[in-house]
C-alpha cells in the first residue's frame, strides 16, 4: 500500500486535492477520478500536482474530477502558491513565486496573515485571448467575438444562447443575462454548452449579470467538473469580455456562489486575479 500525503484546499469554494510529486507521468487521471469522488474519495473539483520545473519555482498540473487535464485554473493556482509557501516547498519571504503552467509561466504574489501563513494571492493570469480558434471554435468572424449564437437542444426543447469567446489558456463561453444567475437553468444548459460541437475542445460556460461598472454576478459550469462554486480563469474571462464591451471599468468585483474575486484589467496586457486560498485539512491517500 502506497501512502500519498495531500492537502485538501479551496479557493472561494472551488476545492482541490494538492500533492507534491516528482513523477510527471504517473497514472494521474485515474487517481484524480478516485480521489475527487465525493462519495468514495476525498471529494474535490480537481487534483493539483506540485512538480519540479526548469523554468519556474514549481510546475502545476491540474486534473479535473473526470480525469481530464485542464490547461489553467485561477483558484487552483492560488491554492498551489499557498501549498508551496506554507509547506516550505518554495522559500520566498516577500511572497513572490513563479508557476509553470501549460499556457506559460505565471507570477504570483501572496500576502500573509498574522500567523505568517498565506491569506490571499494575486496572480498575473496572462493576456486574454479573443481569437475564436484558440477557444476551439471555427467561425468566419474576426476577434473579438462577443455575440456568437449557439443553439442547444435536449428532450425538453431548444434554446439559443449568445456568448462571447475568451481564452485564458483554457476556453470560455460567456453569456450576459438580465436576470439573476441564481435563477438561470445552468444545470440544464451548462452540460449542453460544454459538449456542444461548436467547441472542439469542450468549453467552460459562464452566465453573468452586470450590476454596475465595478460589480458583476456570475455562475459557472466548468468543463470536466460541472457547476463549481467559483472559477478564477472564468472570472477573468467574464471581466475581459465585459471590459471589451465597455460594460465595466478596470477593477471589478466578481461575486460567485463561493465568494468574491477581484479582477483588474485595463483592456490591454495582462489581467490579474486576487482572492483567498484556504487549507481545509492534511491527510494521506492510500493507493494500492
């Protein structure tokens, strides 16, 4: 029996199992499915690996609850930073560290609580990408695409959804709505959008209400997971789309079911994400 030490963590309710390893090619998808199961495992939205890196302080890999690998996770990277700094994996008195991800190397800066542990993390999430092909969509329309109609169908009928396309290293389809996101039938429309043939690599799907130029409300259906309480890259995609449509200013508080994330973007260059990171407990997973 092999024992794998792990931390259970969450960022605004988006929860993960984190563990360090020097085995980048182990059977991680199988482990992710088992350990993320909320009935027979630990329970999480994803498994995050802390790996050695030749280009950054550490390398992050994330596997969704269904075993698929995600390119990026804004809530996950904040937990990753807390794991590394609080666990002594990376030494950084000022809280700055670099993280290698599939889209590239990102820089994060942690702030510390009175007890010396990481409380919040600000992450430079890269430059929002509006090219449709980078969201896995083939469409004869130049970027940015902010009004693509998508028709979804199931045995209850069909519905037309208008979305903006944004890549944050992973694909996002953002739909602006007039009503409260809490009232939107995300449990029905979300999986239909995720698996719609228009999206070659599936997609994350966000529904958003703009309250004013500094506040938006959002729910998200995450590719490979389902509805989650928060999505950091999704919050960035939402603000990037809203800012492009001139509906918000440069600093926006994004309210999700799990809490509030702070997004800053001036319409050019890198977008930043700030939010909390929380350790829930530490334990071991027994692997046959």
